[in-house]
């Protein structure tokens, strides 16, 4: 099993994928301006419902905190919205990245017989756009998604390099802790509105 996993990593590396962190650039030249990827699966109801099901069953919504100092040399804490889907099915994870953008991380294999696991991740406004499109179809993680969209909307409203006030930092930390506590305690299933 280990040899098979090693062969898979070698094959991924041969395609330009690093064993620890997979960050493939979108299919654009370096000189071309950034163009947000086409949200093919988000263009129809079936695609949005399918992605919402993936997020409900295999996904996560969180707000990460980068503390000041350390290797990052940050002067102030920084909060970032993260949405991810973790799965052992490489074609599914690769399809998500190809269709929606984002990045892929290879997870640690906990046992020699364990299957490799990958996580597809979106951050910031891309995560907000994804959650906004799938929100009507979410059941388990709907409340978390609503808070995450609210957080990112509030966060995006701030422009420039101005230092955050203690009240703004406290508000961001409140969102982070609220979503974190919902993740720890499990989410409530919201009945889907038909029609």
C-alpha cells in the first residue's frame, strides 16, 4: 500500500504537483490579467445542489486566524474565510479545482493501509461566492454558511491599509469563535423549502 501511495505521489509530482501542497495555477499566462474562473457547475440548479451536498457531507467552513509575529512577521492578527471539501477520490477533487479554482492540499496518511486524502480549498471572496451560490441548497451547514458570507461581506467592506480597531478585531474573532463552536458541536439540519 505504501508503495502504491508513493507511486501516486511520484505521478502527481511528474505533473507538477508537490507532495505536500498542490497549488496549480489557473490556465492563464502570467502576463494575462486575473480572470475569475468560470463557475460551470454553479451555473445551473442541479450543479449548485450537488455542490451543496458535497459541502454538507464532506466539507468544512471555517475562519482561520493568523496571529501576529512568528514566521509571518504580521503586525496584527488576520482572519480569513476558508471553505473546503475533503475526499479520497482524486478525480472529484481535481474536478472541483478545475471547475471552481482554489487549491488542493494532500493530507497525511495515518496508517500504511489508509487511502490518500486530498482537500480542495477556497478562501476569501471566492469562498463567499461559492457559499452564496450553494446557500439555498445547504441543510447541515446552512447557518455556518450564512455567518461566513456575513463575515466576508463585512470584511470586504474595509478598504485600504488602515489598522483595524479593537472593536473590528473583536467582531471578526466573534465570527471565528461562533463558527468554530458550531463546527465542534455539529450543525442542525434545516428542512429544505420545496418550490
